[in-house]
């Protein structure tokens, strides 16, 4: 099944995209893949999105980030093209694209407020591994998170299969600094907390 659309979708945040096609996933015939083109050059904010996502890889050569979660693979290109696989249907694809549009809008706002990302942060996020994560865990291997130990938890946390709060030990007050550091390590930029600032009077007057 191939469903093509030249209709432009406008998300609530005002970022437009056009769905280029919705087709069966090559690897699973009950799932679909959606491909869309956003009306924006995403290159200036690609690294900001990279630092926001967990379980993500970044290719400078392809100018692309690839995020994997629950079998779904989301590829976001600097050119504005976005592809998402393993969707239940076209509608789920549109919902996902609207969410990406919102993140893109927040990433541009982040860029406006704080400027480009630090290369050292990019490198740290690229090289993040379970050993780095386990250093910030309580390392009691208590099993409360449902895993055999802290290292397994760290590995699955990195893959996006756990949330930090799944480690009940980290909820203790005396470990709040470790929890904060871990949160920053996994997600150096949290776009969910970015609010659009109202323009200043000078901006409005074009000064
Ligand atoms: S709950 Fe926390 S401390 Fe206990 S094994 Fe899991 S990660 Fe380690």
C-alpha cells in the first residue's frame, strides 16, 4: 500500500511539512513508513535535536540523526526530510511528525536564546556508554529496577528502555545530585523545558 500526499500539513507550532509518501515497512508488512519534507533548513538545529534525544546516532557525512525507540526508527536530515518506520498507520505518522515539528520549533528557539551547541557536548553524547552511566548509579545491584544489576540497567537506560526514575535508589535525597548529573549526561539539552520568549519592544520596533 502506497499513499502519497502533496498536501501541506501545518502543525500547531506553525512549522509546515508535506507528506511525500506512506508505504508498507520493508521489514514488516503490518507496519507503515512515512516520509515527509519540512519547510525548513534543519542543519542549524540538527545538533540541538541530537543532544535532546536519547538512543540516537549522528552522521556528519549524511547530515542526519537517527533515533531508535520501541522498534521505531526516526531519521531527521538537515535538508528537512524526515522518515519514520514501524508505525501502526498513517495517522500515527502524522502525530509523530507534529511532535517533531514542535521539537524543531523549540530547537530554533533554543538556538535563538543560547546560540550553537558546544562541540565538546556533541562528542560526549556521541561517546556515551554504559560504563559512564553506571558510575552515576548507586551500584548496589539491588534489583529493584527489575534488572540483574546496575550495569544492565545502565545499558537499557542508554537504549531508552528504562527511565531514570525506574531506579528507586536514585530517588533518595542524598543521591539527588547523581540523578541530576545522570539526567544531564543522557539528555544534555531538554527541549521540553524551552519556552518561547515574547519579543522585546526593541524586536517589535525592529531596533
Ligand atoms: S534499582 Fe538502581 S541501584 Fe538497584 S540494581 Fe537497579 S540501577 Fe542498580
